C-alpha cells in the first residue's frame, strides 16, 4: 500500500522531510512500497497525522523479520533518538526507545547492527556521541549497557553482529583497524577480544566493510577486507571438541578483489553462510559464493545487455530466501534502487525506482543505509529518502 496523500504534522506542501521507505514483494510476485513514517503515524484529528520521527540521513538502518510477516526497523531520528518501527503484518506503530528506555542518543553518523532474534532475545547495537558502544537487549522489555572498558568505535568503522547457540557477538574495527569482538551482555559476562592480535589476522583496510553470520552452537563467520583489497574470512568455532579461530584469504580461493574496501553483506541463515555480496574493482556487484568451495559470480543480467555499475555512495544489503537463493540490493550509478535474485544462469533483476516510481534514495554515506530481510511472505527492502510524497 502506497501511503502518499497524508500530510505529516508541521510539514507544509512543498516542504521536505525524511522518511523510511519499505519495498515489499508478495508471494504472487507483485511489489508495493510504503512510507513507514506515515504508516506508523498517530491520528491527531482534523486530517493531521503525527508521523513516526523522521530519520537522520546519516543514521544506520537495520531491520529484522520473522514468522509469517512480523518485522521491525531501527534507526536514529534527527535528534539522535533510537526509533523502533514494528508491525505484525497488518499495521505499523513506532516507539522512541530513547525516551521510553533512556538509551543514549546516537552519534550523528552511527552505524547500527542487529543480531536478530534467538531464544526470544533481540540484540541491537549502535554508537553514542562520544564513540562508546551501546548494547541493547530486548527480551519482553528493553535493557541496555554502555561499558567504558570496551574500546571506542571510530567513526569510519562498520558494525556487524550475530547470534548462535552459545551467545551474542558484536564486531567492529578499532582505531588501529583491529577486529574487536564483544561477547555477551551485562556483568560479568561481557568479554572483549582483539581478534587481530589473538588470531594473527591480516591488517584490515581502513575502508573495510564488515559482516558476520552465526549458526549452530558456536559457528561464527566474520568477513572484512585486508589492505590488498582481498576478502578475509574468520572462522570461529567451539563445542565440537575444539575451540578457537582460523582465517583464510578468499582472494586465494577464487573471490575477486574488492573496490576500495567495499561495503559487505552476508545473508543470515539457519545453517552455513550462503555467500557475501560486495563490490568488485570496476564497481560491479559480485556474489562471493560459499559452500564446498569459494567462487565469485557477477551479478548481472542479459536484459538489454545491461551490466550494472554501483553508485559511489551505495551500500549493499542481502538476504537469503526460504529456498536459500540470495537477494541483493544496491543503488546504481543512475540513483535507481535495484533488487536482484540469483544465482542462476542469469540473475533476475528489478529496477524498483523505475518500476514502482519510488521516492528518490537519499545521497548518504557509504556505510548505509539499506536493509533487506526475508519473511515467509517474501523479501522486504528498506531505504531512506529526503524526497517523500505526501
């Protein structure tokens, strides 16, 4: 359902505001888009809506989906407050978690990470104004912590998070470009490990993206780019007679070199990682496929001879469907939002901006924001705009 036509409180015709847009594909193959700030609005009467707080364009953006079509979206508003949008598949509502729970406001360019929901527990991570990591935990109600002994998160670093049977983990690059792991929640459970020093990892590119997936009792896979623009895979494991870390340079195993560190996105699944979406040397989108061996598949289509080029400011988002096929989204150099499904002999492709006449995506920093999830009904894609329609 397109929610154009409603006027947000305090916004006059011709005036601008920012919004979170959801693009959904239904089981019958049709697409539709929704302005979530309007869909979650409260009715103030007299035809006036109180919209969900407007997102900061430099904010990170994360989403989670489960069951038939339950989903939630998290971002920072223009004051830095942490906002939750949530639906059970029928109607949207919002909460200001900063005012309700008392969590600190986010830094103006804070990335976000969501570890997903496991054992009825959700973990959300972001960075407050002085660079400290904020860890939020939802299990019926929200709680949070800010531990000063965790190294500060530099403004250039991405965040990545995962859950497995052992616990919850967060990853970032510190000021030395070392990969830092934060495990657990609360005191004394929180454990901080410099994985670069512990596992003798190759140095990370200062421009590196970061992504992570977890499954089973203690399978962990973390991906970043080294200074030679090769994709590095860290393999953490435990509970199977051996505990520890290994790593491998996937550039030596068939994965092509990345462009300037490249944003990264891996699709969480119930089992081993399906692959990682990234940008290649010529700004071409690539799918680094895992499994029995690694290789790089070019994300392209033969429709009209199209060969996509990624916009310089684009991030990347991906999700795995119930059939384990990957869905990948990014902004093309024409500013259009693209959605791809594969891998097959030819990836399926939708120019969502042209096909659905979407509001333009905001021109934002490379760390975001795009988010992509897959519920039982299909993929749901999220982005920010500063050109919404009333």
